[in-house]
């Protein structure tokens, strides 16, 4: 009987973009950063809040245009109000 050798490959991290960085977004960011399998590649926020949010999270790119970020595998909509649907972006998967 032939023995089979199993080679485990390290999986690539799941690339995540967080849309919205209010209270919900901050909890999402904290949870995602605690995961070894996930990498936050950026934050999408309203144009008038980009500078403010970028100054708080200088280790992540912050933009109002998702096309300026590395292509994500997943986008998490961290919007706490129904009116937030207007903020949704087209995700280029």
C-alpha cells in the first residue's frame, strides 16, 4: 500500500473592506483585526468624513471611492441606519 504525503498550504487571508466607520464600523474593525484569517484593506466612508476617519486610522487607507482600494474579497456594510442604503457602493468583485 502506498503512503500519501499530505502537504498543507497556508491559506491567503480574506481581504475585507469596511463600509462605514461609525459605532458599528468600529466594532467590526476590532473583530476583524482579531481574526488571523482576515486582512482589512481599507475603509469606505462619506466624502466629508474621509479626512477625519483617516486621521483616526492612519494604518489603513480611507476613501469614499472603493475603486481606490485593493480589490476586496468581502465588503462589510457597517451601517447602523436604514438610510445608510444610500451610502452603499458598487463592489467590483
